[in-house]
C-alpha cells in the first residue's frame, strides 16, 4: 500500500479538473492542483480541505518553466495528470504560425517537460502513474475552429520509447482520449452546434465530468497495476 500519496494535477481548475481533485481527495491523496488565473472553484475546495495545495503557474510563460520544474520535482509525486486545455478557436486557414506554436507549447510541450521532471523520483520510488488527457478530435480531425487544439492533442499522443523502460520501474504512462463532455470549455468552441454534435454519439448524450474523473482515477492511481503505453478512449461509443 502506498503511504503519503501525492499527486500533481496540471490544469486542475477546469470542470473535469475540479472533479478529479475531489476524487483523489476522497481517496486520501494529497493533491497539488495547478491553476493559472481560474482559481475560484479550487479556492472553495481549498478552504474546506487540508489535503489540497494550490500551485499557480502560467504555461505561456515559457522562460519560467525550469524554475517551476525544479520546485515541483523536489516534492516527490506518485502520480501526475495533464488536463491542460488551451483553446484559441483558430481554424486551419486562419491560424498563424506563432499561434499554432503557442498551442503546441501550452497543450503539449510544457506539460511533457513538466512530466519529465517528475520521472526520476517516480523511478527511484518504484511507483509512478502518468496520464495525459487527449481529445476525440484527434480521431475525427476536430471541428473547424479547433485546429490548433486538436493538432496539439495529436502530438500529445506520441509515446517515446523510454516509456517502455520506465514500465520496468512500475512507472505506467497512458493517454486518455476524452469525448464530448458537458463543460465550459465545450461551450467556448466557436460555431459549435452542441445538439448536432451529440447526435453523432452512439449513446446520444454528453459525458458528465464526474464520469471522466472516475476513469482518470482508475488509470492514474494505485488501482492501475498493469496498463501502460495505451491510448484509451472514453467517448460514449465513438
């Protein structure tokens, strides 16, 4: 049994992120929850629970990444979840190079470099669970105005060969490809006809954030004992 279980959740202030925080706290984990500006929902939880610590970091501030990584790498986490979802509502034809690069940095590169900074301690302690959250848009090409977001999530699904070596040290790394969820982020997508989109889902409904959080917990806690190097989809049959 793990003792003093600690998890770092990147992008914890999202609707799904808040549910994930609750899930881990209820299972006696010490949760370090990252946010940038959206602190309101996390602050409410923080006032109620001593097992939640808040960490602020602007993922667009690329120059401060090394300092942030050094800070969190000293803590010694057992689990890391990347829930970052930066959406700029740019289409394939109207996105500029710097905008696509920014999306890649925030949604893919910085989360992976943060993940890398935690791996050495996970390997030494013979336990680590890492889960990167991708999108069903990777499968279908995304919608018209999610080119940069979907492209970045596609890059996130790349598995470096080192992940197989880490599995020998009980460090398990997976991707969870999430379908349509009833969240604020979904409603921010430009030109999104939610009713029309839901009709494409075999189960004919959006997922609830709570449903996603339970799957995330199963894959990124001690409940996961043998799954690694997989892209797992939770999308109502899509």
